[in-house]
């Protein structure tokens, strides 16, 4: 029995192990190439999920910004509340997008 490295988490595992005890990656009889293919597929799926979220974040940002700049808020308590809400939505959209940018970079770097 030899010790090898898990292709996913790089922690030491037995070369006889069917699954990685650290990250639960199923090794089975898969070759290194199979595992690499599986990992890149998972990475691709993760990236497209983040991409969808980025689109949604941009949409939230645009809608929020539209109301901030174009909205005609009455100078009442309700109007101020609506304005603050629009600013908050814009900020959330922007921050969400920024987070997704960072996640994309981190996922691609791995
Ligand atoms: Zn692992």
C-alpha cells in the first residue's frame, strides 16, 4: 500500500482508497485522466452558476440604479424610504457582482 495524493484536495491518501477520506472524491477505478475530466467538468458547472448569478446581480444593480436616478420620489417619509431602498438595492447588486467576480477568479486559478 502506497500513499498518494488526492487529485482534488492534494491531501495524502492510500492508493487503494475508493474515496478520498478528506473531500469524499470518488476515486474508484478512475484513472487520473478521468478524475481530471470530472474535476474540470465540476469547475465548469461552478463557473456557469457564478456567471448566472453575476447576470442577476447586474440586473439588480441596473434596476436599483434606474430608480435612484430616474425615480421621482415624493418628499415625504415614504419617498425617502423608497429612495433609501433603491440605494440599498443598487449597493447589494454591486457588492453581489463584485463577490462573483472574486469567486470566478478564485475558481479559475485552481
Ligand atoms: Zn480529497
